[in-house]
C-alpha cells in the first residue's frame, strides 16, 4: 500500500498506472500516452473497472467505478488518486 503527499505523488502513480494500462492493452509501457483518454488508448469498460479495483487495492481507497471516466487520462486519474490517498490518510489519523 502506498501513501503520498499530493505534491509528490504524481510521478509514481503515473508510472504505476502506465504499467497497468500497458498490461491491459498488451502494449509496451513507453507507448502509453498519459495525456490521452483511456478509451482513446483502447481501454474497454471492463478493463477500466478492473483498473479501478486495482487502484482501490493499491492505495486502500473506496472508489466509484466511474472514476476512470470522470478522470479519463492517466495524468488526471493520478492527480485524483493522489488527492484521495492524502484525504484518506488524514481521515484515518
């Protein structure tokens, strides 16, 4: 499980997301553009929901499955995860 401050979280979360998305797409990580919507990259809705579950497990969060549609790019999703992880950590303290 990871804990981060929002400011320092983007890079490692983006890296983690890129690896997961690349796996779902059966593509090398270097080919995943973090600024394109996941749907444009070819991630289908079943894989998107699975990714959401992985995010929940990795960062000990409870998320709505639509989070990957509300934050459609890896960059946007990473920012959201970072913020939620910090809020979760603060509420648990």
